[in-house]
């Protein structure tokens, strides 16, 4: 690879639209280019880095016994209607019609297609278990695509789906993926934590997220100082707050709590209290990058109509809300707001889907917009803004060892779920068991944000001069600089070294551009390639090539014939 021939447009300017460092460096290093909001092209070096991620993912999935396939990105709406998600997925699902007026969508995830495949091809228990996966483009019409590769609308995911005959088998498949994921993230050289996540169930460990620790992360993790306890803040906080508000031990609550819309109803039933009471204890979190939260909360308390309704609608997020009139939105927001502690925002992330789900549960309707009709906010539900979650949690102790909890920001790079029979039952996906009966598959699904990993890696590995790729993720291992383009001896030595490196199978980018040494050094640092070889002054004077490690800055001088061995 000769730099002079490559599409590798680096720049010194920090792009105005890029807030986080990974976004800035990916643009400045010429790794990616934006086509439109949340949609990017990968230029050669970006694609090479991406392939490093997928190669490791493939190796570990293979080791775990998963089979690679490739499923389509365009999907028939019919399948989504069967699973029930056509109605429930919301505006992240990009829908359209084909020339025959058939409903279609772009895949944000693949449970329907995988389940459809299984019900057609996996007919007997003898064929189970099966784990199929693919690495493919996903589309989610995110409300706020941002932070470069971190939150795109079009992005690359590895998603796997497991099919088992029973719960025990499904638990083994889940464990198998948990181990594979731990291996993958360790091999990628990322500082990560596996955390218990709320999506599967409040209590069980049926869902884990893999979080790369980084301040730019959009998730908040609760970690124990004394043991390995780690959870997503939603899981760690919502359940304890609900439990203490309802006056029951957390363990009891955890036994009954189930995900999604059912949560409120089930918990309420268990506690023998009206669902309204549960709703009242809900934490309403305010998205940190929405309208200035402090201002917003103040306006909310004053009942200030000056705050734009549009912003409020955005804040609430769900599509149903967008169909409300201004009066209805205000009706919804005109709630008794009780503060616990100071309003020390920013609070993190919305639970708006959850707010909607809970409102739904109370109003008991699925019709669009219907759940707000005839609902009296004061009578039927209220929302409490609870102030700084961190303060509430400061008093909280680790549920495992009683140690003190603390917080870190994290980037979600992987997520594994136990799905049970949710999709197989809805879509009538069954196999014949040993006794000849038809039974639904017990499923799991397992995602990795392949393209997001690039951003996460850079958030963790950079300095003021640019990226510092860990070797496993580096697009190439070595950058070779020829600093004497007008000097024949230097140029032919650099050329020879380049050929020798290629012949030895070293991945090398050869900077043969007609640029000043300063510019070449700057670009080499910006691109973050782990090893830099320089054929320049020391070669001319002493016949030595300089080897510099990007991470430590350590340099060594080597005779030409030792260079290849030193970088291998
Ligand atoms: P998030 O909470 O960040 O919105 P998610 O929980 O919606 O992510 P999953 O449905 O669990 O995402 O998808 C599996 C993985 O795909 C995530 O763990 C993440 O790494 C990646 N991913 C999800 N949404 C995006 C996105 N908009 N851009 C890039 N990667 C994404
Ligand atoms: Mg999401
Ligand atoms: Mg998530
Ligand atoms: Mg997730």
C-alpha cells in the first residue's frame, strides 16, 4: 500500500460537527466520510480496521460452534406483523412499500427472519441446538444519530440467534455466547465490563451488556468497589427504587418482575397495589442531550408554556406522542412533580419507551394515541423527577457483597439476551420433540456493534496527536516513512525495505508521498499505526532505520537487515 496512491484524506482541522474524540479522529484520519446524518462510507483504512474486528468476531464465533450465514436486509412487513413488532417497534423501523404495495422494512435486527428460517428448516429435536449468525448492515432510524460511528442510522452488526429444544439447552447456548463475547472483547484489546442489563428481566441474569469504559459513553454503569458486581444503571436503580417505594424486599420484587409492558401490571399484582402506585414511583429520566435539562425541569415545575412543545415531544420520544396535540402534551406533562434531593442534572437517558409502556399498562389500550384519551394524569398516574440518580444510589450498597457502589460511563458494544419462546410462539416456529410433539424453540439472540467498536476503541486509545490503535485493531501494523524522496540512496533503501516487509507478510503502509518530514510524522501519529519505521537522517549517516512505537513513544535504531524481524 503506497500512501501516494491511496484514498487517505487526512486533515488538521477539527471538524465542527464532531463532538467526541473518536468522531473527530475518524474524520481527520480519513477513515470515514459522512453521506448523510448517521450514514457513513468507510474509506480504505477504515474498512481495514473494520475487517480486523470482523476477523476476530468470526474466529470466536466459529470456536463457539456458531454457523455463519447471510440474511437479507430488506424484509417483508408480513413477518413483523406475525411477531407483533410491526405495531410496536416505533419509528426506528424504516418502513416502505414495494411496487406491488407490499409493506417492507429495512432490518434493524433479525429475530423474525432467523425464526422464519428455523421454522422452515429445523424440524426435529435431532437438529438442535443451532446457532446461526451473520455480519451485516443494519438500519435504525435513530432519533438523534450522533458521535460518528457510535450512534449511526446505518451500521454494521454481528447478530446471532440460537435455537434450543428446552430451557437447559438455551441456558447452555447463552453461556456459550457469554464466554465467546468475553473472549472477543478481550482479544480486541478493549477495557470492558460485562454488566447485568434490564432488558431481559428486572431480576434474572438473562441479559448482559458488554460495555467499553469511556467518558463519552451514553450508558451509565453501576460498579461495586469490592466485588465484580456490575449492572446497567437502569437495572441497578429502577428495581431498588420501585422496591423501596413499595416497601418490599428487593429480592421479592425481583422474583416477579418481568420485562416490558407487563412489568407494571405484574409488579402491581404481586404487591397488591393499584398500578398507579407503581407508576408514581417511576423514575423519569431526562435525556442529557435533549433540551437543557435544568431549564426544562424548571419550566416543567412552573408549568411554563414557553418551553417549546416540539422539544417536549422530542423528549418524550415515542411516536404516539408526536400525534398528540399541544394541549394533550401539556396535559400529559402537567403532573405533580416531586423532587427527591436537588435537581442535580444531567440525568442520563430517557426511559421514555418505559414511560409509554407504563402509561399503556394503566390505560390498557394499544390503539395509537388511545392511551391518553380519558386518562387523568393526576388521578391515573404521575411522574416523579427524582433528582440525581447518583445521589440516590450513593446510599445504595452492592446487592452481592454490600460494598459501595460507584459509577462509570460506558459504550454498549455487545448485548446478549435469552429470548425464551417469545418469537417462536408468536410465529408458530416449532420442532418435533422426542415424543413426537410439536414444541416451540427456546431462543437466544446475541449482538455485537461491529462498527461502534471502532469508535469505542478510539475513545479508549488516543492522545493529543491522534489515535493509538492496539495491535489487534490496527488497520496495518507498520507505517514506513521515506524521508528522502529527492535522495536516491534513501529512496532505494526505503523501497527495498518496503518489499522485504511485504514479502515477510507484514501489513505495511508505505508513506512515499512528496511531503515534508513534519507532515509525515504528524499523519503517522494521527493514523495511530502501532509501529513507525523511518528511513531518513540516521540511515544516511549511520545506515540505521528508526523504529518507533506509537503507544510508548520509544524509539530504537536498527540496521536494515534486522528491521523485518523486529516488527514481526
Ligand atoms: P443502544 O442502547 O446504544 O441504542 P441497543 O441496545 O438499541 O443500543 P441492540 O439492539 O442491543 O442495541 O443491538 C446490539 C448492538 O448493536 C449494540 O450493543 C450496539 O453495540 C450496536 N448498536 C445498536 N444501535 C447502534 C447504532 N445506532 N449505531 C451503531 N451501533 C449500534
Ligand atoms: Mg437502541
Ligand atoms: Mg441499549
Ligand atoms: Mg442493547
